């Protein structure tokens, strides 16, 4: 028999020789210790339990599970014992006496045995228990599996790979999860979808750091481990490597001869320091020169494949257009791709609005000619809220046709006010919803005025709208007569972003009916949002941002003959 004290005295590793005293003493069923609620009914009481070690976390503790037909409560328990965990092995059957406690401060605490004062090895090389389960699982059903070794049946998909470099996944049943207001209207329907998504999802800790990178949507099978806790959150701690069927994305096709290709791209904070090789870390972008060079390489690789004639960007450093500016750096990157005829639209003033990031328009001079001066939309809707939009009238040199292009970046859902018209209403749209709607209405009115003044009914709005497809800001665009080109030409479902394991669309190409008639192709190229960060990836253009680019092709000359 070994005595283990709460003050961490040295212990002797378990031996194969059983100690009859504790192994044959009065044992409390683990299911009774766990109870049928979220916390143990015998918290702070002394209990003696017996079970097979299923998983060891050296330096922290281990999980044990009893053999029982009890079905309404968990059959497993976490044993918090730092020293003993360094010697415990899966397959050992142990009897342990200690105090029952709930670890953690939230509702989803971990029931455990702590402050051990005695333990015995009752058997060696016992079979590890395994319970087969299936998603979806309600919170009460998950609680009844706490600490148990389980295998998940049915088809599962990777739905969150953002922290895969840290060995963390989220899996889901029925395909990758989607943002509730991407497919359902805000309110009760979105709330029902959110609840269903929680029940269909499963947080997973991979068994090792050397797992190859996989994108969201990857089919996953052979998912098995202990339904334990990490950082006091319930997660499946895998004990074997799952099986994946990863498909690498293909390059997007180049534009057809005679087609005008326009790309909208969130750059994920393209900041070039002081423009002379220093000035790092930057306010929102790269932390080191090496990190910025990697960002440039991935950005250029993606641009080389997409072959745009007009590029609308968001999250460009707002430091003007001088020789050391981020805009000039991006221009040099575009020209290094081989075309060497790129230029940027430079409106009046040193910067575009007062935010640290801004929008930008870059174009091939052999393909497009700016007509007149760029226009900026100031006003209350864009003061410390949405970024200042920019619009430019272009003439396609080959056809002589004109189109009015606006690039926009609406207010995000972060840093929510606690009250007022922009507070989160709890309908699924998040905070600052009114600010986004007001910005859309102001932008639509402004573009209507510019359209009448320039005499062109062909208007294209590009950018990051920070609103999912069924939310009010996108509805305001539709009310103003704009149509989403990707939805119209490629159909639904779509996505350009993954937010906490849920896919949805933030990036749009919205056109008036006159321009829609000239659209030949519209796609979202899934090279960023689905892929994990900070990992070796199979293509040089993967994860160059956190948003996927939107690519639209027009045949303006054909539209001119069919008006």
C-alpha cells in the first residue's frame, strides 16, 4: 500500500503486487460519485473508487473507468495526482481513496478525486473499456460521458482547423458547420440553428504534433479517445490518430480571352513596416521582416494564379501612396508578377479615412483606363465605424465600355457596446448591425448619384461586409437593387470565412442588373479560410489571408451588343 499526501510527498510507483486491503474494501461506484447532474452529489466527501486507467496525463493526473452497465451517469473519473501520474499506466486497475471535487469554475467542471491518501494496484493489463457513441449530443448526454473512453460512429467532418498547429480540431456531424445567419434569418430560426450546431460539434485534441495539415470539410473517421477536459472544457482526447481524406485545392482557371477579371481580396493586414526593411512589429500586421516576406510570397503566389486585371483590396495599411507606403509595396509585388503595367488609384489626400487600415484599387493599365478622379464617401456612417469607401469609374480599353467600381469594408462585429442601437440584440447578427445597415444605405445612395452623374448603370460593389448572407446589411444591398454575383452564377451554399468552426460569407461582389448581364463567372476560391495557420501547407498560395478571394469575370463587349 502507498500513502500519498496532499502536500506532494514522494510516492512509490504502482507495482504489480496487489494490496488486498484497499482493493477489497468498500468501493463507491464511480457512477454514483459522478451523479446525474453537472456536479457530483458527494462533492467534498471522501470516497474510495476502483477503475481501469484509460489515459495518463503526466504531471497532472489520469482517468479511470469502471466496468458497469450503469447508463445514466458517467462511469469514469479524473484522478488528480501529480506524482502518481508519472507512474500510472493504461490498463492498470487501481483502487484509490480521496476527496471528491469539481475542477474549474464554469458549469462544465470536471469531477475528480483529489487529495489522495491511499491507493492500490488491483490488476495489470486489464482491457480498456470503450463505449460507442454518435453525434449529435446534448450537454446532458456529454456530461454522462465525462471521462469515458469512447469511439464516435457515423460520418464526421473537420469544421475548425484554425488551431491545428496546436493540435486542436473541431469535428462535426452532417458536414462542416455553417453560420446560423448564413442560411437562416436572424431571430428564432438562427438561434435554433446555433443550438443544433453546438450539439453536432466535438472539440478534439490530436494525439501528437506531427499530424499533416487538413482543411475544413475534410472527412474524418476512426475518432476514438477519452471524453476528458483540457483547460476545463470538455474535449475528446484522442488516443489514436484519426483517418482523414484530405483533398488539395486546384488552381483557379485563368480568365478567358476577352474577359475582364476582377478580384476582391482581404489582405489580412498588409503592413510593410517603415517601407525600408524596419518598423516591425507593425500595428496590425507582420511582427518581423521575415513574417512580412512570407506574407508577400503567399500573396504574390495567389495573385499569379488568379491573374486579375482589377484588384480591390481591404486591410491595406493606411499610410498613403508614397515610395515607402504599403500601397507602393503591393504595387511592386503586382508588377513583379510579369505584367509590369500595374497602377493604383490615388484619391485626393494623404490617406483614405482615419483608420489604420484602408481599401485600395489596383488595375492593369493595358486593360483599364480610369475615367475622372476617384471618389471617397465621408460622413457619420464612416467615422470610427465602417472604413471610408472608394469608387472609381473605369473604361475597358478593348470594348470602350465603362463600369463604376466601389470597394468597401464594413464595421466588424467586435468590441461591442453594452447598450444603445449598436448593442448585440441577441438575434444572431452580433453588434454594430445598425452601423453596417446605415453604411450600406449611405453607400447605395451615393453610388446611385455617381451612376447618374457618370451615365453608367453598371455598378460593382466589392469588399468585406462583415455580415453573413441572411443578415440585414446584405438585405439592404438587395433592397437597393444589387445582386450577389457568386450566388447568381455559382449557386449556394457559399462561404469565404470560417468563424469559430462555422462557415459563412463575409466577402461579396454585388452588381446592378445591367452589370450582371455581362458577368460570365463568379467564384470564391477556397484557399484561405478553410486551412490551418502556422503549418506547412501543400500549395504556396494557401493561407495568404484568413478570407477567401472573390473572383468575377465579365464580357463587357458582349453586354454592349445585347443591350
